[in-house]
C-alpha cells in the first residue's frame, strides 16, 4: 500500500482527474496549497502598488492505492503535468502506508483502500 502525494498546477487538475478516472482510480483527496519551487516569483499590481508573490497557488493531490496501482497513478499525473523545459511542473512523492482502517466497516489493509 502506498500514499501518493502530488503537488501540481491548479489548471492541470481537471485533466489529471480525467486521466485517473480512465485508469479506474476513483478515490483521491484534493487540497489547495501555496508553495514555491524553482519558478520565478510573480509580480502583480494591486491598486497601483506592485507586489511580488513568492508563494504561488498549487494543488495537493493525495491518493492511497494498493501497490499494483502505483504506476498507473504516476503515469496519469505525468502524462498531463509534464512540460518541456517548463519549470514548476510539480512533484510526486510515494510513501509506504503501514495500515489502513475503513471506519464504517472496520476493514483493514488492502481491502480498506478499495
């Protein structure tokens, strides 16, 4: 069992979601996040005053899967998010999961992930 955490650009979420659904990955969590990678900070003008925005909008996508689905999830995310020489495409982290418990039924382990 693995927990896949992907930090992606917000505009890529709909296409990544579509790719995940095509690969029969239906259960995931999405959180709005702010962060800074190698992107150049953005300068915006608000009410005539220039502001440098160093923390940019990102999306954190969390997906718990059984081991046989890890490659499908990574492929779905990278298919959409990969850009040629474009900084700030995001990161994917793959972490082991020690235990999963489905609260409603009490199922544990791979059966609880579904």
